C-alpha cells in the first residue's frame, strides 16, 4: 500500500535532540534530588509524632472550649416574637378560658378575716367538746347583752 | 548501558550499602528510553526534563514496595506515562483551555523547538501524531517508535491487547490520511 510505505519511509529515528551532555549529567542531578527528598522526608518522619501530638492537643482544647461555651449559654434563646407565642401557648395549655376571665388563680384574694375567725372558733368548740344547746344559749345571752349595751 | 540485570539492581537496592549505586545504575539504564517516551508526549525538552526527574524521584520513593512479579521497565514506563499525562492535565487547568488546544499548543512548541532536528517529513509526522486522541497517540508512539510488545503496553496502559491493536490500527490510518492530505 503506497500510504503505508510512505509512513515506513519516514523512518523511526528520533527527530528531537537534547542539550549537550544531558544524559551524562542527568543521573547525578537526579541522585542529588533524591537525597534532598529523602532528607525532607526524614525530617517530616521525625517531626510527625510531635506534630500529631500537638494537633491532638489542639483538637482536645477546641472541643473543651466549645463544650464550655455550650454549657454557659442559656438552653434556648427564643426571639421576642417567638417568646410571646410561647407564653400564649403556655396559658392555653394550663388555664381554660373561664379561669383566665376570672383572673389569675394564684393571685386570688385571701379569705376575709371574719371567716378565719369563725373557722378558729369552730375548731376550738370541736376540740373542747362543748354541748350544742349550751353553746346556743351562751350565744343568745351574749347577743342580748350586746343589744342592751347598744341601747 | 548498565551491565547489571534488573534483578541484580533490585537486590542491590535493598542493601543500604549499595542503595545509591544501584539506583544510579537504574537511572543510567532507563533514562534515555523514558526521556524519549516522555518527550514524545509533552514535546518540550524542559518539560520532559522536569517530568523525567519527578518520575525517578517517585521511583526512588516507591522502589522498596515494587513487586517483582512485574517487569521493572513496564513499571517505570507506567510512572512516566502517568506523570506526563498529569502534567498535560495540569497545564490545561492552569491555562483554562480545552485539551484540543493543548495539542494545538504542543504543535506550536514543536515548530519552534530548538531541539527538534528532524526534517520536514518528520515534522509532518509529529504533527500528524499530535492530531490523534491522547490514548491513540500513546499507543502509536510506544508501538511505532519504542517497538514495545503489546503485552507490555497492556501492563503500562491497563488496556487489553485487542483494544491496543485496534487503537494502533486506527492511529496508523489517521496518520496516513493526514500525510496524504497535507
């Protein structure tokens, strides 16, 4: 085939050249670089455990620092509008509508002093085991005396 | 050329006393073959020199782990090929240009290369080779110029022998067409 013959006719010689003495000097140059590379690698090899240890300490310190930051910080920081929503939800959950209209059960007025006194008396009478009729008579007498004093 | 066999050199390399000597012999034995292989991929002498030196530094680092079930020279070729292709990819990335334009650039390097000593027909052949896709270019150079066996090429390029034969066949056809048309 003519084209194939043409390719073969070109020949297989290298069409490129190299600078003078290139291949003579190259092995020495490469050996120098290899030795330098080995020195660098041996320094890294020596320093590697120390560097690893230092990196580990830095890592532990960072973890401790962030952990402390997390502990010191308030559990949840709710933005103001979200806080309003949270309060409304709290009231809906723990109080029905009537209770809210009546007022805060925790701040209800103290029972009147008279009621307290009455309760005290009742307790006293029960403890002393006083007869009911005697008690009524005593009270009527007492009321009569009070009326007389007023008149 | 080194008077030692690969096996002898590898054994010497394992002994710290002869390590440097053995490695220097390996460089002497393979530097030219690897250089020309790299040069045909990246064209420029300066780039080839850098890649060849990096190749041998990598060999130096990895020779302890080299498994002797494969041939030393196919392993060296493999490293040199990977280094060359990585170089071209980095060049493409650095200059933000598509691969086709890298090959166009290589053609310009070829035309202005002070270390190109070929005649016009050889220049035309090199230009024709640069028009091939990357893999075909590698296969053509390794088969045509380096006369490497397909089995060895298969180990270097991780490609089946059949695919390599087909690739070489297509490459020859394309080059012939280029030579005829230009």
